[in-house]
C-alpha cells in the first residue's frame, strides 16, 4: 500500500478540473504581463549583484561564456516548461508536473525543492537590494565628504560575513609578505621580441644577462621601448617567473600565476592571534592578494595587503560595534533587507493585479538602466582587462555558470502563475520563452561591458555595476545605474515572493500541507495571504542573518534540480500520455529533454560540496514532514486507501499487494 501511494499519479483530468473550482486564483494576466513578470524575475540580483561574485572569484572575463552556457541550459528547460505549462496551466509549476508524470513522492520532493528555490531566492534578492541601497545612500555627501544618511555598521551586515571579515581583518594586521612572484604577460607589440628572447635564452643566469646586453645594444629606432623591455626580460628567472613589484618603467603591465608567501613569523603571529581560524583566513587573504596583483604588478604587495584590509573593514566594524553579544557571539543583522521584504509582502497580500502593474513599471525602468549600462560603458572598455580571458580555465567558466544560473530562474516563475493567466495555453509559453530570450542577450552584453571596464579581481562583489562607473568618476551614471538596479532587484523580489505561496497553495490543495493555512485564499483580495506572510517572514530572517554567496548557491542547486525533473517529466509524459492536448510542443524532445537534464546535472556538479550537503539536509527534513504529515493527509492517498478498503483494489484496478 505504501509503495502504491508513493508512486500514485494525479490524473491530468483532475488537474484541469481543479481550475474550475471556487478556490482558484483570479485570471487577470495576459501575454505581455506574463512576459514582464518573467523579465521582472530574471533581470535583477543575478546581473546587478552576482556578476561580481562570479567574475571575481570564479570565471574572470570568461563570465561572458558562463552566461552563454547557463542560457543554453535554461533554453532547453524553458522549452520543457512551456510544453507542460500549456498542458496543465495551474498553480504549482514543476510540482504539479511531477505529480502528473512521476507520482506523489517525487512531486513532494520537487515541491519541497521549489520552496527552497523561491524562499532562498527571495532572501538572496533582499540581501542584494540592501547592498545597492546602502551604495545609493553613499552617493549623497556633505561638502566635507561625509554621507548625509548613514546606518550603524552592525545593522547592515549579516553575522557570518561580519565574523569572517573580523577574523581576516585581524589577520591582515599581523601578516607580512615575504616574497611575491608571477609570470609576466607582455603586450601584443612586445610579444614577438619576448618570444624570440625566450627561444634563444640559455638556461643560465649569465646567458640571460648576455642576451639582455645584446638587446640593449640594438638601435632604439629598431626596437622602441627596448630598454624597458630588456629590463623586464633580464629580471625574469630561468623558470619564467618575475619578482613583484616590477619597476615603474617596466613593460610588464599584467602578470599571471601570482604566488604570495608570508613570513613564517607573521603566520605564527596570526595563529597565536586567531587559533584554528588562522589557516583558512590566511588562505583567503593570500588569494585576495594574488588576484589583485595580476593587474597591478607595479604596486608593492604590502600596499595591496592594505587594500584587502580596507575592503573588509565594514565587516570588522560591524562585529566590533554591535551591542548584541550573546554567549560571546556578536550578532549583527541586515535591517535594510528586513524593511524591503516587509514592504513587498504587504503589496503582495493586496492583490495580483496591483502587484503585476507595479512590476510592469519597474521592468521598464530596469530595462532602460541595463541598456544605459551597455551604451554608456562601451566607451570605457579596456580590452586588456579581458586578458587573460580564462584566468581560471574552463572549470572557472562552468563554476561561474553554476553561480550566475541564479540570474535565469525568473522564467520558470511564469509557470507558477499559469492559473492566473487569461489564456494560459497560449500566453504562458509566450511569457516563458520571450522573457528568457530577451534577458540572455542583455546579460551577455552587460558581462562584456563590466569585465572590460574593471579588471576582474577588482570588481566589487556587492554592487559591481555601480562600482564600475563610480571608478571613472561618473557620478550621474552611477546614480542612474543604482536606481535601475534598485528598481530591478525590487521587481525580482516581488516575483519571487509572489511565486513561493503559489507552490504552497498547490501542495495544500493536494493535502500534503495544511489546507487551513497554506491553502487559505483571502475572500476579498483572492491571494494566498497566510502563505505570503509566512514567506515574507522567512525571507526577512534569512536575508538579514545569512551571507549572499551561501544563499545564492542554495537557490542554484534547487533550481537546477527542478529543471532536471521538469525535463524528465515532459519526456516521460510524451510516452505515458501521447494523446494529451499539447497547445505548445517542445521541438526535438528526444534531444532537448536529455540535453537539458545533462547540462543541469553538470552545473550542479560545479557547485561546492557544502551546497550539496545543505540540499540533502533540506530534502531529508522535507521527507520527514511528508512521511509524518503529508502522506497521511494526501487526498490521493485517502482516495487510494478508501478504494482498497471497499473493493480490495486501487482506483486503477491494481490488486492489493502490500500493507501500510
């Protein structure tokens, strides 16, 4: 009996009948509104915030290819979503699709996964919004150069980031650089001479010096800049490495494979100061130095170490200044994220029509801001910033794609609003595919502009695009970008918080969650108000107490898992129910579905191991709830048990073959 219920499927006919019930949502959304909801969910934190994380830590300029690869994986999933959404245009998205094609247990797993996706996405977006808002406040200063409006540091940072940056700040105070070496990268004009010197260079240092002397003797007219070039070549060791910093007149402007070594005495001081936290802290600081020195080989490493320290000073100050210390734990929080979440939650409780209209206005503003970034930023691109194009290799491109995959998740939220579409069989596929296509083109262009304007190790993590324009002293452009980013991220937050309660609603309708709470629809506003308020509360807590990067990883693995299930479900439904009406059919399903599954699994494999561990813990908690509550209250399970009790067979006519 247990196995029969776990894999019992909800018929497509029952799903369609539910759309005619009194407890359904109001049908007010057309194709343009659905497309704007998709774009509203897509363009936001992914491009305005996570670009900095992915470019600086994973892909470098190769982020352009990361967006291409992630967009291709999404295209396959989008086609599958569009087909299933046209077949079953009801709230629930991938959860409903899995229930129809794969059975109740898989449906629960994917529903629980969608809760993870949308809840963590909302928290990530709220976290990113707060960073841009604080950056926006910092643009307005007095004549003395002080910000007009400031917030206490401890009310702007989550406790995990504050603790980590406090540790690293203390480490930078005692660490001393012993030596720094790197491999030089010469310009295209210098490359032929360098290559010739390398081919002819004997292995001994004496021969290197002799080769340098010969080159110095060459006429200046034949070798412009020869003196500086020879100085650079003569400093290169037999293994091709050069000591940093290089001379101010050196022709070496870029280096790679930077290696920073701290003195043994300073490492011992760090260990005495920080204890077991020292090794990880030293490694983080070392990596930060190595990345920055690639583009500034003429800057003394000790000076760059000060820059690293300055970049984490806000977290140090937040940790030190917080008045809330419990059991030695310094508690800080991101109060801005809490406030914006409360405002959006209130708007969503009022009604879908008002929310969609508010979103459409914001979408127009942020598309204008993105186009401004592309047009205004082209003139400040330095092609040298794209060299090396793949500093972390292809593995970095795929890791970057796994991180910025978050930027694409909005298109699948369109399917969660299928029940509110006026003509879902036509409009939902249009909304899914058009929103993905528009945003992919814009993403690739923005990634090219940002990585061309700023060397990737220096791209700001929290507000990368605004910071890029600020570096060039373009205050007006910075204001425009920041306002556009705030608007864009707000619309993403709205759509994410809008989508989550609809997944709760679909699961509650099936009895897997409490119908009285999660299935409650406001009698006047016709919105799932209780679930919306709960989602907003969870988002406020998560965004104020957890770091941006960890939240985004959880969103990505949840989204990718959902895409795998949807691609598999559509493929399976073609075999199980080939005669079902399909207003939209994904082309070449035997290619599209497997390709979507494989690419999403590949990106999941590029995420850190700790993210997988968190996913398993989340799913284990969900399965516990299912077996203790959902399975016993499931409407399909009750029907199945009733049929077997009365007739000894299941609703499908399968003889009783086990016990509960």
